C-alpha cells in the first residue's frame, strides 16, 4: 500500500485529495488544526472506501510541534502500516486572506508566511528523511501567483515563494529520486475565504466568464489532479508549476 501525508486535510481541497487517493487504495496520514469532528468524519469516509486513514493534530504555523509530529508519523508508519517510509507528501494546509496592499498588517503577513511558506519549507525538511526513494512531493500555490487581482498581494507573494522553493527542493532532492512539483488551483467552490466563490453568485459568474471552460473549479478538479500526479507514471514531471484553473485569465 502506498502512503500519503497530507497537511490540512480535514476540509476543502486537502479533504478531497485524501478521498481521491483513498479511492485508489492509498493509505492516508493527515493533519488537522482544530476541527476534530471533521477529521473523524474523513477517517470514517476513507474507511468506508476500504483504505486506511489516521489524523494527527498539528498547527503547521508552530514549528516547535514538528519534532513530536514527526515521531508520531514514525509510530503510525511502523504500527499501522508495518513500514518505516511513506511515498507522497501534499503540503496543503493554508488559509485565505483578502486585503489591499496598503491595508495589510504585518501580523497578517506573518501568519500567511508561517502557515504557507515556512511550514512547507521546514515540515518537508523533517519528513523527507522518512520518504521512500522515488517519492513525490506536491506543494500548493495559487493561480494568483500568475495573474493579479486586487486584495491578494500578501497571499500571492507567499505562494510565489512556494513556487521558487519547489524548484530548489526538486534540485536538491533529486539525489533521492524525489520529484517535487507545485499545483496552483484557480478559483474553487469551497469554504475558502468564507466560501465567496461558492456562495456569492456574482463572484461565481464573474470567474466563470473569465475561465476558458466556462465555470469555476470544483474540489474534485483539484483532488483528481493531485491523485493523477502522485499515482500515474509521471516521474519525469519535476520542478514544474501546474495550474489547475480551467484556463482562468489566459
């Protein structure tokens, strides 16, 4: 059984990716921050699919938790999967933020930096020694790192940093035959940013009008792309930014 670690999988795109992988009999270890009920619900769904899932509480913004988290991962691998290595890492945990460049506070910028970029850097650093040779890592960016919409200067800037980091990780982890790519979702119908894309008809219609395929994205669009990158014979795809936006603002 292949094993994936997914950060922030109790909701949104991480949850969908976990389910898509579980459908292919991939074992899942995922993190959640506060919503244990949602984590338990995901475990139940994955068990119903015939796969295995385990949740570990982790605040990705707090690097002091990483040591204990890594030890917990090692225990789960040994006790539940009878191995000491895993195959896939999806750095997904994150939160949205919308504010103009002039009104963004240093506190909010630091939160974005810690959750998105710093966590991707240092949590990967902790987990890579547990990865099987030939493993795959996907880091999560955003379409907003390519095109610019007012209010996302801070959010898109830290995501842009993830795209640069991905290339360096791919370069330096190549000796372990580990590939590292970035997935960049477009606007998706989730509860992200208070569900604006999903619940606001005007926003939904606007995004549909500027997307080549004529609709906003759905969680399945992203989860399927993650599963495809991890499970298909795509080992020669490396150090790439792969946008999954249906052709938004092309």
